[in-house]
C-alpha cells in the first residue's frame, strides 16, 4: 500500500473527519460515522479512491531543487 495522500490533504481530511464526527454526535445521528472515512485515510496516508482516479498528492511534500 503506497502512500498517496500528502500532508496538506491529511490536515484537511483530519479536520473534516473530526468535524463530521462531532456534528454526528451533537445531532445524535448515525451519519456522523461517515467522518471515520476521512479520518482513516488521513491516519493511513492512503486513499483507495485516489488509486482508481490516479491521483497522488504526495508530490507537494517533496522538496523542489
């Protein structure tokens, strides 16, 4: 499993996942569990959808000479 999620993408996914989980908890709704998807992809650094779409956001993390 090759990492395909860059650091900026991880920050956005982590923030969005936490927000969705908190809103789901606040409104006592099961849809809040959808927040686990961006959290898991942020924590693992791998997104299966990116593989299907041939997207790799890790190139922004590499130093440019």
